[in-house]
C-alpha cells in the first residue's frame, strides 16, 4: 500500500468518524429543495465514502461502487466479492429499497457483510438518496 493511498483512506475514515460523532440535530435538518437535499446528502455521503465510491478512483474500496446503483440488481457487480447473503438477494436498488437499506442494512439482508448500523433519521436517508441519484447515475 502506498503512503498516498494510506493517507487518503485515513482522511476519509477520519471525516466519516467525525460525522458519526456529530449530534443528530446538526445533520438532520430537512432541506427545502431537491438541490439542497442533494447538497446535504453529499455531506452525509462522506460516511459512505470511506467504503464506497461514486466514480472510479483506482483505489480498491471495502464496499462496491455505487456508480449507477439505481436500477441495478443488488449484489450483481461482477468485480466485487459480495457476501453469500447479498448474492442471494432478489431485489433492485430504487428509492424504496435504498431507504430501507440505509435505515438498517442487516434487517434488509440478514448476514450481509456490510458493517454499518444505518441512518435512523428519514430526512438524512432521503438526502443521501437524492445525492446518489444526482451524482451516482
């Protein structure tokens, strides 16, 4: 592992940890417009960016790329080693499935390897989904 990759990964992890530690009142204000929601989602996505990417970066992440996630069958990227539980799923990513997943991944796919407790606040989940729609497709 190169020093540049290590520093980049550590920086993303630090930002994600800081966001998780913030009181919920600082991250759950419901934006008024779709543009504001996507902007809020971009900030919240920093938690996700420690494991996922939206654009090819050349850095192998722990989680699969979320580029083009809408309309894609869950667990279907050929270049990612999904858990057996995720490979066995039979749903397509859309607003509703992403909302349920972001709320509590382990409840949607018991046995998933994704170590993320979820986002309890509905407005925060909707903001992340808005950002994924804007930036990831």
